[in-house]
C-alpha cells in the first residue's frame, strides 16, 4: 500500500490517509492472523464459534424486532 503526497497536503494528513487505507484493506488483520501458526482444526473451531455467535445475535435481533411489533398495537 502506498500513498502520494497531494498538493497542499500536510505530512499528518498523508499519514492519516495511509493509516485509513491500511485499516480498510485489512492488512493489519491479516498480519495479526499470520503471527502465530493455527492448525486447520483450530481454524475450523474458531469459525464454528463465530458462526454460532452470529446466529445467536441474529436470533436476538429478530426476537427484539418481533417484541417491538407486538407491543406497537397494544399501547395505542
């Protein structure tokens, strides 16, 4: 990843733009993930745990939306 200094741009702004670019590209996440060796089975366990957490969040979100729909008609 590289950035070029724009006309009239300060060094701080350039550095900030570079940091945003690195963050958006996912480069730091990739470096952090490759920092230590993780076996395939461990990656699968981590992925399964993340999927279960996403599913639970989705269920909670749907349940709260359903509860809001049910209470709308009664309170008015």
